[in-house]
């Protein structure tokens, strides 16, 4: 078997963007998909079912411990224990250190880092019992490039990398790998909207101008797509990747050459 087919895969932040791309790809690989989001993920689940896959939407704010515990129960009663956990939900905001309040800092940490801890607490025990599991954290190439204007984002994503290393070391003997995917700019609606507002504001420049500047830094001269990230996640979730753990793989067309 080329891929670990027929597992239960949970993807956070899968109502749109990269998460939806990952959910669709893992469904095509034969997994049963739990789509988790605070936004309505029913259309993504429906599209997967229409294509012949199995998926259900679970509403959950992954920053809230009690909701994460309810989520675990709901997913287990619908599909059984989760085998593949993709912590994709994340928030991004351009903000210089001078404009950064503790509230902004906390909100970013809560989603980009605390939620990964909560999800591991809820879902790793069953993986350890099953002696098989895959945990994948979504970080960013900005951890390596460290541009100014997003200290809270860079710090949170660096924390996600550290947590993956630590958990990978603890869970390895139980057949669980923990890895990180670190994309560069990926063409999603959210990124388009935020760059049109933040960078383009007033100047007329928007995502297309932004992506043009980004692509100029890359070795591969095209914008990244959700399907690029989804392909890497699918590989890390597979049996073929069982010897890869605690690693961070940058997927940005060769910009951050780490
Ligand atoms: N798009 C990019 O260019 C890019 C680049 C590098 C890293 N990333 C990372 O990839 C991930 C996905 O990015 P995206 O561009 O698809 O973002 P997106 O905003 O399109 O998707 C994020 C999803 O997370 C959901 N979400 C937000 N708060 C939540 C919460 N508390 N509980 C559950 N769900 C919640 C949102 O509703 C949304 O559907 C993020 O972690 C982001 O930091 C994105």
C-alpha cells in the first residue's frame, strides 16, 4: 500500500484556504476527514462527499480546552479515534512591535501555539495506544526569514516548531511522527484579502503585486497553491514517511534556503 489508507484524519482550520486543500487531498487518499473550524466547513465536507469521500464538519474553537475535549468525543463517536492530526488553523496579522499589544500577542499565541498543545493533549493518547499516529503542525517560512512587522507570528510559529520537536521525541517510540510544514506565501482568499487591505491600502497594490515581489525571491517562479502544501502533508501522513519525525520542511519554491 503506497499510502496509509482508511485512517481518520482531522484538519483544523479546514473551512477554507490551505486547510480545505489538505482535507480534500487526504480524502482522495482514502482517509475519513474531520473538518474542524469556527467558520462553517459544511461546504468542504459536502464537496468531499460528492467526490465519493467521507467527511464531516465539527464546529470547534480550538483555543478553548472544553471545546477541544467535546470535539474529541464527537469525532470519536462519528469516525473512531483520530490517527492523523493536522494543526493548520492559524492567524496572521502584520503588526510592528510598537503596535503590538499584549492582547494581540495572546490571541496569536492562543491559536498558533496553545491550540497545538490542547489538540495533542486530546488526541495523542489514543494514537499512543494504537501505536500509530501522525501529527503535523503548520508553521511558516517567516520563522527562518524573520522579516520585520510580525513578531508575534514568528514567535508563535517558532514555538510550533519547538513543540513538534519535543513531542516527536516523546511519541516516537509509540509509532507517532510529529513534523512541521513551513510554507511561504500561498495563494488563498484570506491572504489575498489581508494583503489587499494591509499592503495595498491606499496604494492600489494588492495581492498580485505582493505575490510578484515574493515570487522574485523564489527559485520556482510561481505562487504557491494550497495543493502544494496538501501534497507534502499527505506524504508526511503516509506510511512511507514513518522514518521522518521532529523535522520542519519548508515549502516556498526555494526562497528560505535553510
Ligand atoms: N496562506 C499563506 O500564505 C500561509 C503562509 C505560511 C503559513 N500559513 C499558515 O497556514 C495555515 C492556514 O493558512 P490559510 O492562509 O489557509 O488561512 P485561512 O485564514 O484561510 O484559514 C485559517 C482557518 O482557521 C480557522 N480558524 C481561525 N480561528 C480558529 C479557531 N479558534 N478554531 C478553529 N478554527 C479557527 C479560520 O476560520 C479559517 O478557516 C495557518 O496556520 C497559516 O499561519 C499560511
